[in-house]
């Protein structure tokens, strides 16, 4: 089946190539944002490639859902052998695309630089730091919170205007898990220890730690998230089926991503070990 895509807006949102689109054949899906990362730069870790960057971002979005951080519905769209048709548009084909459901923003009278927004993002900081999410987080000096790139999240204010009356949904997580996808280029920013014994020690240090999910619905052992990394489900938009990431990526690639996840998680634990939502058992 050929997936037909209508480009709704030519304007690119964010620094990577992308468009606001719709999928007229998929009635259960509203407007979406489709993007990709065409090139790599810097040190190349074995198996990691810009071509598969949409899978890496889909992994981060799944991990966000698992720890209770709000993200939209996300998919990977595969364009091989004419399986995708950009109707009336010459947008680049023949790639893997990251697709996220479009969310309309309603700020009311609240600026994205408001204390309410800073407060809401501050509540997510620990969770985002565990996943190595960049850009949306500004520098924190003492208790003073700042905000990074405002295009990377949607803010919806609840009626009534209470202090915590709103929700942040993170819509661009291309810079996460030690990987930065920016200006159309992917770069591995985090350093993986070359010594396997150091990786084992790092995992051992992570093993006693659990986290209370952001929505406070569950307590998650962090080591388990590392161990079942290859089972992370990805929804392929071509057939709308969920499959584990191991069906798409090589073992070598998954191991590199798992190690990057472990490094960013360990760094996040060290920064936030005094937080009440981190539990050491």
C-alpha cells in the first residue's frame, strides 16, 4: 500500500528538514509533523546513522511515556520502493521519517516565559535529564529555573489559571540519549566508556535506583529499562503495527544506544539523587 501524504505547510518547524502534513488514508490520525535528519558529523559510533535517527527519537518518546512525561503520539514512516507518495510536492523521499501528531497550542494569556511554564518544566527536569534531553532545558542556577528552546514543547493552560494549571507536551526530542540532531546533522555528543568493566560498574551503580513516574502511577526500576531496551515498541505508520526496536536496528546499533542511555541515566541520577521521586533500594 502506498501511503499518500499531503503537505499542509511548507514552513519548517525546528532546525531539521520537516513539514506539517496530513495522511488522508488514515482517518484515525489528525495533522502531523514529519521530519528527518539527512547527515552525520563528528565521531561515528559503530552502527549509528542519521538515516535511522527517526528510530532514535521514537525510542526517546516511548521512554518519556514510560516515565510519565507528556509527548504526542509518534510513529516512524518508512519510504522504500515507492511506498510513500508526497502528493503534489517534491519533498525528499526514500528515507525513514519521524512523525508526531500535531498539537494545537492554547496559551491563553500566559507567555511561554511565564513562571507557570518554568514551574511545569522544572517538575519534568529530572525525567528529561535521565533521558539526556537537551534544548528545552535551560540552565538551572540554584532554585532559579530557565527555559531553553521554546519551539520544542507545547503549552496548554487549564481553565481557571491556578499556579499549576497547565500541561507541557514535549514535541521535539531530537537531542536526547546523548545524540544531537540539529541543523540537519546528527552527532553523538555523549562519550561511551571504552572499558567494558566501567560500563558494568555503571550499571551496577544504577541497579538500586527506582523512579516514581511523573504521573505518579508507578514505580520503575531503572535497571529494567536498560535491560529490556531492545523490546521498546515502535509503531510503523506504513502498517500501523507496533514492533520491537530489535526488528529495525542491528544488535550493534541497539547496544550502542543502550550504552548511551545508560550513560545519560547515570549522569541524571548523580545530578538529582536528592530528589524525592528517585528511590534507592
